C-alpha cells in the first residue's frame, strides 16, 4: 500500500523522499501466518496471539509489540 501511495504522489512532486527508518509495521493475521509453519517460532507466534487476544491479560500490548518485532525480523530476513 505504501508503494502505491509513493507511486501516485511521486510523479506529482519535483522531489519526494521517504525516510522509513521509524515506520512500524502492523502485521495482519495473514502476515503472521506466513512466519514459520511449525517449530518454536510458530509456537511463539501462537502463544503471543493468545495473550494479545485475551482481554483479561494485561500483557496484551506487550504481546502485540513482540509480534511486531518478530514480524519485522521475518520481513528483514526475507529481504536478504
């Protein structure tokens, strides 16, 4: 989606630069499902998801942060 926005607006400006260093990905359920199909990484994703979705667990926000970091590491590995 970001690529579409940059393509759309890139032709309308004389100069357009993107500083993506501080962008934080917000992975969808499908994104998270692409991370490992079995093994300890999959087990970690499932555990973090269960914590995140449990309204009685006050660590939900931390679980979400951990999922974002895990996804960021996975995306970084895909780009290499």
